[in-house]
């Protein structure tokens, strides 16, 4: 996953502060960091405690806490907005950099600066609307806590102001004033030209959808503007210039998109992934698999496929999954002479393969925007990923069928037994998580807190590898990643609303229903479309924008909701991890510390296997819905 890059080292780097101005900017940035990181980390911790208390009170004491969900939802919006501030301050908002990275260093620096200006422009445009929205929410009283909803809604204007301050600090650190003035001039000229064209836009009807949501979004995304702000700018431009609707509606839709309590599973599962790595549980599982398969041809490649399947069942974050496995396996794979390109290609392919394994954040997002049961999605995601794993293993076998077995030692029965004994607590966690959801002990959101408590206890008491000092930075990192994800969901929800209000959804439904080939034709087009969307937009924004449009059409074709979910998630996974545009591929390269160029050719065979597996899953609905309730 690519993140944005600051125009320089950042105002928080005191080593570069040589003038009083720079030192003042650095001090202000550190203060902003303290004001956002401390409450954000505490909010993650409080969310865990509140939801875990709700589970214990309801299931063990039979006394449900009626206020727990309401308090969690109130804190959640603050967590999302503060996390978005931290992500902007760290230049960690998701962006497409495939084309930016090809530019000269001077052009790249200008585009990075322009991305910051674009983000600041969006924040400036919606700032007043956010304050109006919070004031309007003050008259609403929450049912359980009986307090004004302004306590929750105030998170939006506060977060927007703090993000705007962070953007200003980034601009204040720039030493090349000509470059800064050029970036400001480009942004101001674009706004002025679009405003002058407002009478023309008002007469174009739905042609504006093509202008704002295709051309402008593409121009912003490809030039390196973070995806969340690209969506936000395009939606604001469409509402303000091509319709008569008030722009405050954008803030309302952002709030709606970020308010789903089921999305609280995002930060909680992200934190669970970090705890999993810190506790040593991931390493224990991998070592057990290595003891079983390490002596066969391509044995560690099979371990990588199986390890990703198991770890993805716990962490929910692809970056965390890859970061947990690569450092454990890659040194030994290098010793055995496996080419670096082959290693990074398989790592990226397994990332795509495991996109449907619960607790997949993309599945959680689908549930939040379509209303499909999260438990059904979790149950339906296991077998499709297994189908892809089998096909990846076939490619591994084919490529290693002639590899010599010299130097590969079979583990003894005692060694395997010891590795299994050590790994048992870790291997049990995916089953504990699934059982808690299926048996109704906890919801898909709450179950992550059970996993976190279990992983911390296992890491502290059994594996004794848990470094408590690393938990605080992990809480802050969780807030930052969650804020980046949730801001995309918020702005994408605004875009999806604009598309729906324009009548585009009805036109799309009519066009899709007239596709040749009936249901198979619809599924084929969906696979191709979501491969492209996964490559350009990543899974979450693509689902938020197009999920509400396409899922009702799939239902018209008689496609089961869970079945269609698996097809589109697998297709997006292929796009996400396929070079040259798939950002997941570059994340795999960064984690592996391998040049992206060396994996381009080896990954082609794995991508073909993934595509074949996706077609098989699409053709056999029972693979997706056989275990779904």
C-alpha cells in the first residue's frame, strides 16, 4: 500500500531545523503530534475496554450494558478524525504513486507539494459546512447516554481544523518558495477556472459525472493526491458547480459513511494484527508449518501460502500479514537459493489470495455499506481463499519440481511435536474468533477485543515475548492507519451518494441488465471491472462507491449476496497486488526490501492462477455460500 510523501523530511524532524522559523514550525508540529496522538491512542484503548466490558457483561453476567455501543460509536468518530490528522501529519494517507515515482526528482517534489495543497484546499472548502453540521446535531439527544449528539459530531470540524493545521505546517516547512507559489497558483487557477465554468456545468446534466468522477478523479489520483482528498474534491466540485444542492450534504454523507459501528472492527483488528506480531504467535505458527514442509521441494513456499492463510484469519491487515511472515521465512528461503523475485511475487500473490479470509477489512466494509451479515461473509470467505491457495500451490509445485533437495533436512517427529505444542495457542486463535461470532458470544466488531485479550495474555504468559513498551506506539499506528482508511470511506460515501442522486445507479442497472450472457456475463464483467478498480482505487473505496450500485443488480440476476461479495473481493485482490499499478505489490516489495522490477515476471504465473481461481469461485456458488448462514 503506498502512502503519501511529505514535501520534505517534515517539520517534525528537528535535525533539519536550522533557522528560528524552521525550529518554530518543528515545535508546533511536535505539539500537534502530542495533542492528537495521545488522545487517539487512549481512544483505541478505551474502545477495546468498553466493547470487551459489553461482551463480558452480556454473556457472562447476563446484564447487557445498554450504553456501551452508543459510547463506542461516539468515541469512534473522534478516533477516526484524530487518526486522519495523524496520518496527514505522517504523510500516511493512501495515494497512487506509480506514475509519480517515474517522474524526475524535481517534478516529484512539486507533485508531493501539490498533493498537500490539494488536501488543504478540500479541508478549507468543507470546514464551514462541518461546523454547521455539528451545530445542527446539537439538538439531537442520544437515547441511552441522554447527551447532545454535538459531542460526537464535533469530531468532524475539530478533525478538519487539525488536519488543516497539519497541512499548513507542511507548507510552512518548504524552503523553495518558487515551488510553493507554483503549487498554490496551480490550485488557485484550477478552482477559478472550474468556478467560471459553473454555468456550463449546470447545463451538461449527467455528462458532469464523467467530468468530475472520471476525469477529475483520475487526474487527481494519478498526480499523487491522496485518494480520500481526491474523492472529496471531485464530490465537492460536482455538488457545488453542477447541482443546486447545499455542500453541507457532503459532511453529512461523510458522517454517515464513518458512523457505522461495524467499521469499529477496522482499528481493533489492525491492533490485533500488531499484537499478534509482538506476541510471537505468528512466528510460532510459521515455525510449525516449516517443520512439516520445510524439507520438500519448494517447502517454504508452501509454508508462505499456508502461513498467510492462518495469519490473515487473525490480523485482518494485509500489510501486517506480510510484515509478520516475510522476516521469518525470507532469510531461510534466500539460504536455499530461492530468487528474490520469486519470493516477493509469491508474497504479493498470497496477499491477494487471502483477501476473503475473516476478519477481512474489505468484507467488513461490504457488510457496512450493503447490510449483508458480517457473520455470513466471514463464514463464506474461507473456502474461496482455500481454492486460490490450492492453485498457488500448484504453481509452486510446477516451478520447483526439478529443484535439487540437497541440504534440506526433514524435521524429526519430536521436533514437529514440540513445534506443534508451542504453536497450539496461536493456532487456536482463528477458531476462537470464528466460534465467538457463530455462537453469538460476540458480534464481528466485539470479537476482536476477545482476540486482543487472548493474544496479550498468550504473549505475556506463554510466549513471554510481548514488549509492553511497543504497545503504545502500536496504538498510535493503529489510529493513524484507521483514520486513513475511514476518511476514504467517508469521502467515498459522499461520492456514492452523488452518483445515486444523479440517477446514474438506475442507468447503470439498466445497462448491466442488458448485458449478453445473463448471469455468467454479469459476473465476467464484474470480475474485469473490479480487477481494474482494485488496481486504481484499492478495495475499500471501490466497494464504498460501487457496492451500493452493483449489489442490487447482482440480486436481480439471482446472484447470492455472499457469493457476489467473494467474487468482487477476489477480483479486487488481483488488481491490488498486480503490477504495475497495484499498490499492494509495492507494499510487498517494500516489506521484502526487494526491487519491484525483479518480481514483475515471476508474478505473472501466480496472477493467472488467482484469476483461474476467481473464475472457479464465480462458477460454483456453493464454494462461497455452502457454509454461510
